[in-house]
C-alpha cells in the first residue's frame, strides 16, 4: 500500500481512538471503529487483532460494545465460520445512538436528582435557622439555574433524537472539500 494511504489510515484510526477516549469510551473502541470505517470490506476478529496489534479477547470485548452502541454490526460471509464486522458508516446515526443511549438518560437522571433536592430543601424549610435558610435560598437559586440548563439540554436532545426522520442530516452537513 502507498505510504500516503498508510499514513492517512494510521492517523485517522489513532485520531478516532483519542476522540473515543475524550467522549468516555475506550481508545481501543475508537481504533476498532476507525479501522472498520476505513475498510471497504468486513474484517474478522483475527484481522482486527492483527491490524491493531491487540489481543483477540480485547477485540472481542470491544466489538460487543461497538455493537451495543450501534457503531458496528456483524455481517455474514458466505463459506466463513468466523465473525466478520463492518462499521456503521452514517456518523449521524452513530451520534444519535450514543446520545439516545447515554446522554438522554443522564440528563433525565440529573433533572430527577435536582427535583428531589429542591423538594428536600423546601420540606426542611421550617426546621432551618435563619443562616441555613439563607444558604438554602442560595442552593435553590443555583438548582433553578441547573434545572434550566438541563431542560434546555433535554429539549436539544429531543429535537435531534425525537425528530430524526424530519431532519435531513445529509443535506445540512454537505461540505465541498474538493
């Protein structure tokens, strides 16, 4: 393979590994996804382990995670007993899968915790000293700001996730890089 192709492949795979780590996934997951994304044909677990110089066990474990997140899927290869995989090429779909599976849930949990905390402070109001009431009022003010933030985040997530059929992601993300 030409040196330029190898360089581009290696830097892209490495970059996706770092990006995965930044977003709380394992670097290996990102590198596996990148390797699959840049291959026109499906790869086996053995191919991936050899390509990335990692154990087959690590490849297998991380491929299961990629499948759960909808970032890769197993494909059937005629006459083969090995498992073969290919990447989900639609990056907007990958982002929607991650947002739906992780961020949507976390935003909802944050709103529930804040709501419970506000209720506890309001329920204890009669038992608080004047200084404690002042601190509780400060807490409530900050919690109100946090609730507003997480409600906007929830609305943004619902806009992206709830209406994915009505948003033409291909049209709004076309860039001419040629």
